[in-house]
C-alpha cells in the first residue's frame, strides 16, 4: 500500500508545476506515452484481478499522466 501511495503522489509536483507555469517543453513525449501505457496496463490488470488498491492507484496516476500529456500536446510548438 505504501508503494502504491508513493508512486501515485509522485506525479503531483509535476502536475502542479505544469498547471502553474504552463511549461512542458523539457518533458519527453515518448517517455510519457510509454509510462502512461504502462499505467493503463496496470489498471487493466487490477480490474481483471479485482484488486481495489491497484485499481485506485493506477486510475489516479493515469489521470495525472493524461493531464500532463494533454498539456504537452496543447503546448507543442510554443516557445
């Protein structure tokens, strides 16, 4: 449970920084796509085995990833 908590809240500082500054230019889009895919697969696995901690942790993490990805695409090409 502690591991799930740590990995889930680990993205919050990045989300907050992007929300405040609007800057995503130094982030790697391929890395975030691969990471998000991994989180999605963990979420699917959690659903298949009906494990609520895995489902909750990965759903929250996937929302954070989705926000970051949306902001990266939205800010693409901006200086």
